[in-house]
């Protein structure tokens, strides 16, 4: 997308298109390789910082731009750093760095707002304003890597928005991440609430990228209340897809996201239903502690330990994600909402 007359954002182009664009401006292969290395893997925020002569820098300034986004607020606690990022049109999004023992994980957004309307998520309170452009997805990584000097080991597409609802820009950005050597496919996870008409195509095109599927209930009536998308793609379709693509003996594992909410999806019958439906599949169940959302009557479950132990005793591999960043607007999208109110 052009934000500045006819100039092209460097971070919006897949590798082959960027090479073609630079070749048209008489850049040799040597300088193209050098530019890509400095821009994507270095710490360059301005073309003037490139190790190029003034003639080449002027060509770049006349035809290309770098970051169209900027970090406007940073909040930190012990294990979490949340960034509020302003886009070219003054809309804002969030990106979050989660600090784990195995390295830093960056959670990126794919949309300004979200239309999925999940009741446990703050991202969709103000609905979707627009999709993020390819460069706006990439820039979340670049800004945090360069400006904040944070080394990122993993990327999860679990921020504001439903990634598969911005399918074209999601897939283009993934190709740039991989082709520019920013991060390998085995270190990338894409989360979805279950847009089934895009999910199989995504799995076929990116077989080495992990998928996290938001389940949150194994009962259609409850899941539909929590996640309106279930009215379009119900549990029968989802479970059939899981059993087809991730049978017990499959080499690739699917992550199931399950946010525990008091007296909604943490009952004994909920556990039994999960066991019944998923016992013959190769899944990792990520049990998540619910982050309180503005104006929501839901409460975090007090049965996480019991829930996890029962699943493990029935042969499931389970991880737990506790509430990180409670004092820095932990719920996805909450920092953006509070900033908008101010």
C-alpha cells in the first residue's frame, strides 16, 4: 500500500518483488543483497544509515520508504512487555513480547480491531476497522527488534484480529518473515478461531508453521455464546477437521487453545467432552487463565489445576498459560481500548 505518493514500503514486498523493484532502479545484485541484509537483519531505520553512496541513497529515498509505524507507548512487568503502535492513519494496535526461559516470543496483530466477537477477548469490543497491510505486520517485528533491542526467538499471530480473516496479507507477511531469514517457519504459530474455509488451504501452503485452534468449549451452545464464529463453523466441522489432519499417529501436533472461565467451560462435563472428542487426535491442549475483560461478567476459573491434572491423567499433553501482564492491560486489545478512551 502506498502511504506517501508513489513510494513503496520496503517491508511490503516479498523477496522476489523487492529484487525486481530494485533491479528496475539499476541496483546490482551485490547492492540488492547488501540492502536486504542491512534492512531486514541489521538495525537500519533510515536509508542514510546504509553503507551506500549518496546517489543510491537518493534513489531509495525518492522511490521507497521504511517504517510507516511507530511505537508510542511501552508498558512492562516482570515477564511481559506490551507495545502500543501507531499506524500511518493514527489507528493503533498492540504487540507483546513474552519473556520465557526458552527465549522471547513476540505476539503480533493482524487487524485494527476484530469482527469475531469472542466474549473473553477485548480485541473485538470496537469491531474491525481495517486489515493490517503486509508492511504493518512486518514492522511490529522490525520496530521491536531495532528500537527496543529485543532478540525475538518465536512469533505467534495471536494479537488483535483474526489472522485468517486477513488471509492474503497474513500469507504474504509469512513469506517475507521466512524468505528474509527473520525467523524460521518452525518458530511461527498462527492462531485462529476456526475459519474453516481458509484453514485447510493455510495448512497445505505452510505445512511447517504451527497452528493454534481456539476451542474454548466442546459444546455447541456454549461455544456459540463465547465465540459467534461457531454459528458459521460448528464443532462437528472443527472436530472432523482435527481428526482428519491430526490423527493420533500424525507427526505434526495441533495446539488447542482453551481459556478457562468460571462455571462456563470448567465443569466436569467439559473435561469429559474434551476427552471424548479429542482422545484419538495428536493435540497439545494449552489451558489459559482468563484475563478479565472490560464490562464482562465472566471470571477466571479456580479449577485450573484440577482441569489440567484430569487431562494429563487421560493421556493428553497439556501446557498452562497463566495470566501474564495483569498490571499492564493484559487482555488482548485492552491497552488499545484504554488508550482510545484517554
